[in-house]
């Protein structure tokens, strides 16, 4: 296993180089750059920028350099100094902006993932074992409902209910009096009170999808001969179900890790905007719109890193979970 993991880690190096190259050039494809976008927005408000100042900014940011030169300046700074560049719009180092958002992004995404697994696992097993029962039909109904309702509609509904019936401030992760305050038990409790809405909104569609997947996979496994043989040997129904069929049917849960990690940044951006969440998704969207190339490129590169790490973790866990899988 360790040899396989080392091989995968070595293969990540050229893959990441390719991801960084492609992502940087894709960001550069739209006509113009950050300063042309800035000039357009200033013109809409009746403002202008002095040509001398414009030339100075272009020289400072290196926007007149060839695209390949800009790329090597950026990637060499990351590799040699851990410097992701400078954000044009925010006027701050990109690394500061990224790490500011990653804490809240990680907290919301991990909590949502735990919610998805905690809800979908028991319901999916129950639906597979008790097919066509009333409980199965109820779970199926709510599963399709969860898949059908857009996240932002659910977010607006829960915000209304929270404010109308519970008197809780909605939007963001903290009440106004706790924004920028030092950490205390009161601030932690206030965070918990605000966290349930994004967890439910973000986790609903994933929960509904995994319930359907687990039900289908486990139903297929329960009809196989080895399950019948286990029952004939006198094993309890709990052991018959949990020992092998559930382990094999859990493969989709483990495989989900590969896309969950990059989803920490890019996923549920619209929901984060509706709920006013300080996560990475809205910042990436703003960087793409304003053509803030170093900020957008760093986010996309980070998504590539998280995707590769997620796939590696997923493969290792799948091999440990399913004895039919072998390292090659």
C-alpha cells in the first residue's frame, strides 16, 4: 500500500503542473485583464483613470508581459517561496485571502458531510432491508423532494422560518454582536445556532442522492448467493446484513471523498451568496468576474490539489473496505 501511495504522490507532480498551466491560460482567455475590467466599471460610474497611473499599474502588475512569462512568475513564486501572488482587486496577498476563507469553508463542508452520512446511511439501509414498506415509500418521497428542491430556494425558506418563528438573525455565521469578537462560549454557541441552516441546505441534495444509491446497491447485494449462505449458517440478520453487504454497498460513500474536497471551494456558491456565508466559493466567483488572475488561478490550483488528494484517500479507503480491490 505504501508503495502504491508513493507512486500516486509522484504522479501528482506532473498532473499538478498541467492543471496549473491549463487553469492559468483559461483564466487569460477572456479579452482584457483586471485593469480593463476596472476601467469599464469606473466608466459606468462616470469616473476615469489617469493614463500615467494606468501605465504604472500595468508595469507594477506585469500585465504587459507575455502570458507565459506571467505564468512562470506565478508558479515559481508558489514552488520556491509559497507566494501565490497579489490580488489586484483586494490589494492583499492571495495566500491571506485564501486562508481567511478556508476555516469557515472547512467547518461548513465537514459538518455538512457528517450530516449527509449520518442521515443517509441508516435511512438507506432501512429502505433496502424493508423494500416497499411504508417507511421505504416515505424515504423515497422525501429523497425525490430533496433532489427536486433547489438549494437556494430551501435556503430562503429556512431563513424565513428561522427569522419569523425563532427570532434568529439570518445570513452569515454570527449575529451582529459577535462579528469580529473574540472567541468565547457565547460566540461558539452563536455559531452553532447559525450553522444548522447551511448544513441542512448543503446536505439535503447529497443526502437524498446517497440514500437512493445505497438503497439500490444494498438491494442488489442482498439478493446474492453469499447472503443466502450466511443466513443458512444461522448468522443473525444483523450480522448477515452488516458484515459484508453493507461494506460493499458503502463504496459510493467512500468514493464521494474524491469530489467532496474540491467541493469545499467551488460547491454551493449560489447558496453561500444567498446565506451570506464567508466561504471560498463567492470569492472565487468574484475573482473570475473581475479577472483577478492570481487569486482565481490559485483557487483553481487548490481545487486541483484537493481533487487529487481526495481521489488518493478514496482509493486507499476503498481498498481497505472492499477485499475485492487490490493495489496495482
